[in-house]
């Protein structure tokens, strides 16, 4: 996969996640929250690392973290087991 293809794929994912979070559909929101949760867990709750992995700007991840559902995921993923 070329760099352009990777960036395009990443951009589409970011747009889709944002749209799902903003939608009024609970099922779409849950899909987006599960994807964000899995990436946050992979990065130990580190929002910067998760943003890089998703290919989203840090500012976008910070905006998403204003969402109560995402904020709860961030807090939960930072808990040491």
C-alpha cells in the first residue's frame, strides 16, 4: 500500500468515526466507541498514541474526548490492572 493510499484510508476512517459519534443512532455510536476503545487499550489510554494509530490529528482526538462516552473509555483504559 502506498503512503497516499494509507493516508486516504486513514482519513476515511477518521471521518466515519466522527460521523458515527455525532449521529443520533445508538448503534453507530457504539461501533465508533468500540473502535476507539480498542485503540485506546492498545495504547494504555494514551490519547496521543491512539490518535496516531487512528491517523487522526491530536486535536480531533481531544475534541472526541469531550464526548462523555469517549471520556469514560479514556478514564477506564488508564486504570492499572
